[in-house]
C-alpha cells in the first residue's frame, strides 16, 4: 500500500468520506425544518434537539464571492508559505432548501465568477500529513 492511499476528511462529520458519491452533511430540524451546515446538535432557529443529519444537494448557485489575496493563518492554512501562496476564490453557495454554505472556490479569476452561476461541490486533497495521509477538503467548482 502506498502512502498516498490514505485519506481522511479535514473534519469528522463535515461530509461523507470515504464515499463513491461524497456529499456535505447538514442537519435538518424536525420541528421547524431549518437546515444547518456544518451539522448542529440543536436547531439555531428554535432550539429543538430533534435534528437529523442529511446529505446536502451537490449543486447550487453562487450567492456571493470574493478573492482571498492574503495567506490565511493556521488552522486555515494548508501548508503554503508566502512564496507558494496563490490567491483563491471563496464564496457562499446557495443550495436548494435555502441553505448557504461557505467554502473555497476552485476558480480564482474574477472574470470567470458571477453571482448566480451554477456551482457544484467537489472534494480535493487539501494538504498532506507527515505520514503521507492526504487531508480532504471540499470546495465549489463552476459547473
Ligand atoms: Zn428548528
């Protein structure tokens, strides 16, 4: 087994992993129907603890976005340095069900990003740990 076969998600419970069709995991309130991401143990709207995990839709529309031109501080830093840092897009994608999810975008060219455009969630190796385990994160990519 090569070192690169090992992968793990950046945070437990954030999305289904490993999975043939990975999806973000949200929580839906059984009382008021509110969906939250990341999943919460109780509803932020009505305080109900009758919440269930569910897979979120993979596609949505870009609600707003910006380009991050400054290197993020740990723990959001993926191992880049001032020399290797590349600006990246970050935005909110509105998924069906009126839930907005913040995430990195695979596109950082402002000419190629527009509010309302179709986006889909993708999963990619974010960084590697010392033992070779690849840490998987999610991002949104133009469809
Ligand atoms: Zn609720």
